[in-house]
């Protein structure tokens, strides 16, 4: 008996809670009963990057499907394919840098590609990718706050603007 899960008028309902780790413990507790014995036509998906913040009792009622990093080889292939579709010329060296910096995330790799598609010089593209690393930006901000606490907030804001937090 196959269920039709169309967007409208389907026979099932899907509830997707993204960033489920950000829900309060009370909200998670309220979900326990319905998740334990949901109606046959209802499916719950709890997406998180921080599973320990989900109540153990709620996690025990779920099937965990880990999302593993994508191999650099697949990211390279995908980056070249998308670059071709977008008519963006990209060197092998730059695509390798993108694959390496993306840390197994195709989404992050595509964000890097988007950063560099309108830049002409190879060195400019390379620097754009390297400067977009949020970990480096965080380190720069901490160093400024610790060693130069009188730095104007506008300088810190500039660092944040140069870094895409979604990367």
C-alpha cells in the first residue's frame, strides 16, 4: 500500500524541523507523545548539526540518518559540472582549492564557486576563497577583541561583511 505524499492533497503529512537542536527542552518534550505514536500518515524529520542538544528521550524515538561529508573527487566533479552549466571558466588548481576548503559540503563548494564567478584574476579568486573562511574571520575578531579592545565596531562589522556566515 503505497502512500501519495504530494505537496497538496496528498495522503500523508511531513513535518520537517530544521535546526531542531534550537528548540527548547519544553518544546521537545511536547513532541514526545506524538512522535512515539504518530498517525500512520504523518512523518517527522528532525534535522540537526548538534544531536546532543536533542533530548535523549526524543532521539531514542527516532531513526538517525547521518549525513556524511562528500568526497573531494565528487565535489570536484560537481563544481566543474556546475561551472560549465553557468559558463564559468575555472582552473583545476582553483577547483581543487574549492573542494579542499569546502570540507565535504557541496553547498559550501557552490557558494565558493559563486564567490569567484565574477572575478577575473586567478589570484583574486584564490584570495576570495581563502578569505571567506568563517573560522579565520572568527579568529581575527577574537584577536581584535583581546588585543585591541578599543577597535571601532565598524572594523569588526567589515570583517563580518567580508565573510559569508553560511559557508
